[in-house]
């Protein structure tokens, strides 16, 4: 009861923390870059040239059906621009200090700028960056609320929106960096509710099928939800105190990972508990034995995943490095809940009649009472049913099984080089049509694409002429403007052409140059222009710093590629060492790691084919293969750990070859169920309409199924059976393979061991 009381308190406070996690999110990609990144240093240097940082929000309007705007339409937009500062921000609470109108967050007046072709009007706005990062009293972000206020005002005053035109015949879009931030926040808005409900619903359905019981699944789900509350309680405090950085992706992954891991561990514990209930009458004795037998594989599994996740701390990107401890906290919470809360619930709710298992209540088998954990049935009795038949098949055809499965996995991995993980345009991040993306397309049709977010160059004053001349010669550059302190009305505060030449602003011996690209700053074309510009300036102005939105994207992609090269071998090394200690064998550890790396390669290869040909995705972020690797290798090894710890337990009694067949037959159902549960929970990430999460959901779900159904069920058992006692080198365990009792017992059961 004490355990239940503690968890009830955790649930009460953790539930509140879960609901407030969005308050401590940071979704600005610039905040994830290391201080050593050139774009970060350029941004810091660029702040000296302006009074305050701004977040551009761009309102673009065009006539319904296209064509030139009428004078009345242009006049209406100009009037809207003059009064936009008076637009009230929805949800603002003045008594709580919230900004009441857009005037409270804008840094200057709005001006309507007609396009040269006369077919569109742009109203550039600049939000104060510090104010935009804040939140209203109702927990809505200031940026999101401001953008929504603009969209509501456009519909009310002009009858204009992205979907329809009013009496004036205008359609309007709110885009720019502020528009993208708002739409990204809306996309992540489903994480707290929809994502968790979808994941729990899928898990509940699977558990009902697995347990064939109406009660037991709810107990398992209950323990998983409380594990999530415990994780949220810790993560919220760390994020609120700036110990770690939490973004929407990390929060979504946390929910999925905790639910999936907690249910996986519960499946293993409950299966062993049911097994022990057939051996002893007392539920308390059965639970004690079940926990004793399950704690090693569950602890090894949790420890392996935690160690692998913490390797992400080596990342240069805070979005990656923070995911490590966030997810590790989730796994630790799942582990604690599964071995404390779940056993307590099972005993309290079903200790007398074993009613939680109704209608299939486990009954004590006559003569099964014994002193040790588990009722060891004869091998012939174990190798029955689906998994028993599969175990017999693997035992009789070990060599063909491991050869065929290896060839199939290698064939899948052969497509790995076709995975396009060099980065994507920002407009490709969304899988559904959003206002910011559609508005960006309209904007680029009528206005200079790169003018809204120019490349920022901060260089020594002595190098000014060389910087301007070099930048103008770089492919992809549209215009080069020396910053003079007069924005000229250009969006984003870039210095535009002025009637009379003015001297550049000089701060600490440095000047600022704004370089407008031919393509929008959120495109890969602009990123390549930044790369070329940096290379060109390295020869003429080595002290120049190149920053801006496109430069931030480039630095993020470079850091992501570096993380993949550094973290992958570290994760493999850590997991290999853990497996060596757990299994007390070098050969078994190497075998499991190689099998799971091959499985990961196959998952990514198949994923590349699906992304490129079936779903026609434009590419992937470099973090996609890194996250997929970390989760698949760590989680994939889980199922092999569950199998091999049972194989080792059986091998101590009957030898390795018979032990691996018994282990596969006994654990086949529960481990497969665990794999399906985890695949289903990660698939739930697909409800968030973002490219990154959709790709990660497919790769992890498919990879987990591949690990469960192929690697753990066929490849690993076949390899262990073929290697026999050599699997445990240098442990002396393998000598049991040569014992007469083991050989005789295997022969009696019709299992070929030699």
C-alpha cells in the first residue's frame, strides 16, 4: 500500500506537470546551435547593429484568381496596415501583464508594399523577439496568438483568408518566420492530447488481444500512464530551470517511448507472473519469483537503452543532446513503474481469485510446486504451439535460416545509400497544407524571394569593399546591401537602397552587409549559397562571419552529420560492453550487435525506398537516421536481451542448443507482443503532420518489427544454435552442450543438436 500511495502522489503532481510541458518548450532551431557555430557568432555580432531583435511576420495578399489588384483593393490593404497595431490579441489578460494589442509587440509601424507586377501587396511586420518568445496567461505563445490575431483581423476587416475571398475579392496569407513558428506550434499542439490518446488506444487494443482479458490491459495501461507522469514531473522541473532544452519533438518522443517501454516491461513481467502462478498457489510467492526472474532482463534492457540514449549528450545540437536525458528519464520511469507499481496493482487487485486474468485464469499444475522460479516442463511439452513449431524448424534448419535471413537483411541494407538525409526546405517540413507554406509560395511569385531573410555578414571595416565585391560574384546572390541603419521599409530590417549614399554603421571596427539570395532563405538553394559565400569570403575576409536563417540551417545540417559520425560508434561500443557484462560472453555480445546493426541498415534501406518511391518525400533531416539508429539499436537489442537471458537460464540446465529452442518457444509470444506494442506506439507519431516525425515513426516501427519477427525470431536463434557452446566464449557455460544428459534429453525430444 505504501508503494501505491507514493505512486498516487507522483500521478497527482506529474499529471499537472504533463499538462504544462508545452510551457517550457523551445522550438526555435537557432536556439539549438552550439555557441561555436558561425551563424551563432554572426548573430551575436549582428545584435550590436540594432536596438532590438525582431521576428518578421509577413502578410501577403493577392486577388482571387490572380491578376492585377484594383485601386480599391490596394487602398483597403493600406487602411488595414494603418490600423493593424490596434488588433487585439485573443486570450490576452491585461491584468496578468499580457500584451493587449499587436502594438504592444510590434517594433514599428506597418506599411503596405505593392509588388512590381501589381498583382500582390505585402505588409511586413516585425515582432519584438523577446516579447514573441513569451507566453500569455492562458499558456498560448505570444507569437502564435499574434499570428492568429492577424488572420482573424484579415478575415473580419477584409474578408480575406487563405481559403476564401470576401467582397473585396482578396485572399490573404500570414507567413514569414513568425508564421512558420505559429504553424509549427499548432502542429505540435496534438502532442499533449491526440498523440497520447492514439498511442494508448492502439496499445489497449493489442493488449486485449494478447491477454484475452477485459481487466488486465487496463492495469498495464494505468502503470504506463503513471510512468509518464513521473517522467513529466522530472523533465518539467529540469526544463523550467534551464537544465535541459525541451522541444516539441522531444516531448512527443518522450510520451511514445515511456508508454511503449512500460508496456514492454509489463508484458515480460506479467508473462513470467502467469508462468509462476501455474507453479505455486500463493500469488505473493509467484510475484516474488516473477520479479526475481524478470528484474535482470528488464534492468539490462532499460540500462542498455538509457546508456545508448545518453550518448546523445555528445551531440553539438541541443535538440539532440537534450533528447538523451529526456528519453533516459522516461525509460527509468517506465522501469520503476513496471517493477514497483505494476506488481503492487496486480497483487492488490487480483491476489485472491486471480480475477485479473479472467476468463483465462492460470491454475496450478499438479506436481509443479518447487523451490526455484519457473516450472521447467519437458522440452517436448515446451516445443508446441506456433512458437514451439518455429523453434523446432530453426533447430532442424539452423544454417539455411541464418543464411537466408542475412541475405534478405543485406538486400534491404543495399538501398541505404539512396536515403536522402541532407536536409529539406522548411516548406517541406509540413505534411499538410498550412498558411505559412502557401503564403511563402505566393510571396516568392511576386516579391524577391531572399529579401525577407537576407544572409547576414559581419566583417572588419577594412574588408568592406572586398566583402561586397566577392558576395556580388557568388552564384545565387540577388543583391548586396551595406547596412546604414535605415531599413528603407524592407522586411526583416535589411538595409535597402536609399536616395542619397550614407556611410555604413560601424560597431567595434566591424560593418554589417545584408546579402539577399535569389531563393528563399528556407530553401536548400539558399543554404548552398551560404556555403559558397563562406568559401569565397575565406580568402578575402577570413575574419568575416556569415549568419542568418539559411546559415543557421547549414550549421544545423553540418552539426547533424557530425553527430552521426561521432555518436554511432560510441553507442555501438557502449551497448557492446553492456552485453558482454550481461551475457558474460564476447561472442554472444558481438553477434547481437552485428545482427541489430544489420537490421538497422535494412530498416533504413527499406525506408529509403518507401520515402523516395512510394511516399515521394523530398528528403530527410540529418537527425532522422541518428534518432532512428539510437532507438532501433538500443530498443532492438532489448528483444535479443529478453531472448538471450532466458536462453542462458535454460542453457544452465539443458545446454545451449536445446536452451535456445526452449527460450525461443517460451518467450516468443511475449516478446513478439512487446515488439508489436512498441511499433504501434511509435506509429502514433504519424498523427503529427510533420515530415520528421512521420519518417521517424515509419523507420522505428518497421525496424522494431524487423528486429522482433526476423532478427530475434530467426537470425539470432539460428546463429546461436549453429554456434552452440561457442556462443558463450569465454564463459564455461558452453560445456553443458557436451553433457550426456543434455544430448540425451534433446535426442528424446526429437531435436537435432549436432
